[in-house]
């Protein structure tokens, strides 16, 4: 058990933050684009309202991820500001910027129901990969601010 904790410590201590965050955002963006495509392939069996609802949720996720990936927005700044600010409205803005990929990914996981077998499996795995990448990204952003800054 001690060897495993030393290995994890070594891996966490020797990572490239910028590359890791860029890759996790890119993975999330690819998953969101795949999800939009899969919802589109099932559009014939969905009602118009359902199709538009699914498309808006996943589209908002994709736009948010693309914006943060393309402009290389540093989540560490958002974490610092969220923890330092005393004004609630500013804290909420920073929290939305940080937690939107995770929350929208979970919302997509819970709300979107696709019936075709292969499409359902691909959608399941793309949601899982997107949520996992969002959790990893959040972990390392908080790790950098809270643990490494001490």
C-alpha cells in the first residue's frame, strides 16, 4: 500500500499542468461533438422538443469547452478567485466557469435517453469519458491552487 501511495505521489508531482488541462479539455470537446452527432443520428426517433432540448444542453457544453480550450483559459485563476472573493455573485460566476463541464456532463448523462443499441453504448462511453476528464481537470486545478501554492 505504501508503494502505491509513493507511485501516485511521484506521478502527481511530475506532470505538465498545461498539457494535462489542454488534453482533458480536448477529450471533453471531442466527446461533446460525438454526443451531438449521436443525438442527431437518433433525431428521427425523437420528438422535436426532445431533440432540441438535448441539442441545446450538449451544444452549450461544447461551446463552453471550445471557448475555454481555444482561448486557453486558466482554471487556476478561477479557483483562486472563487476561493478569495467575498462577493457571492462573483464567486458564483467563477464556480459556473469551473463546474459547468462537470454539471452539464452529469445533466447529459441523466437526461439524454437514446434507444438504438450501438448509439446508446457510444453515447454512454462518450458521457463517461467526458465526465471523467472533467473530474480529472477539476482535481488538478484545485490541486494546483490549494496544495501546490502552500
